[in-house]
C-alpha cells in the first residue's frame, strides 16, 4: 500500500499556535533544533514576521477557530508531503520520537500517537481512503479500560474507519517523557 517510506523528506510537522507568546516561541525554537522535517505553523494572531522566520517553517493562517479537527484538517490539506505529524504546542518531542514515528509508519501502522494526541503521525494516503477528521464533534476525553487516551470522538471515528478499511491498528498510548 505504501509507495514511499516515511522519512524526513516526505513528512511535515503541523503545529498550531494561538499567539506568539514567549512559550510559543520557545516551543518553536525547540522544534527547529530537534525536528528533522519541515514545519507548518498554523497561527491565529499577528503575522508570520512576529514569529520565527526560517526556511524550514511555512506559516498558514488558521481558518478553523478553536476546533481541533478543523485546525488539523487544514494542516493535512495544506501540507505538501505524503506523511504528516500533528503536534501540540506544548509537546517537546525528542529526536528519537521522530525516528520512532517513521519506524512505526514504515511497519504498517496507519496512525501513530506517541503522546495522547500531542504528537500524532499519519499517512495522507490512508486519510484519502475515508476522509479527514470529522469536524462536527466537540472534544471529549474517552476512557478505554483504565487508560485515558485523550481522544475526541473525531479520533474515535477515524480509528473505527481504519478498522473498517482493514488497516493495521493504530499505535496509541505511548507517552513522550521529558
């Protein structure tokens, strides 16, 4: 099914920032140091010149408001790569987490989540089979057994669709530690 293996050349990281606060800018500086891929920033306030300008970063104005699904769907649609990593602005992934994402995607996982939806990767070919995240749901926390996977209903629908399409199960629940 996969035409190309996931690597730094065909993957982009998408991250949304509400503002260009010191915390947001520190996070973006951190990502510039550790992220081997290009970075797509979806921003709300001010202009790209108020953030960090770098050849590795492309800025897109947020069209989705505060809706997690809409923001990430915009990022998926506007990336130019085959693979997408969706990262939360609080996330501090390490270099080895990127390699772990690539390894799992290349081992057939359709959806790899390493930090409760704060560092999630997927293949856009998989999304093409059944569409983007459902934008009609409100974000809720779902408990599965004793594990809280930090998922909204949109993600649960996404996972069920992957199962329906007989895709390899998503890899969920691993936590990035600092």
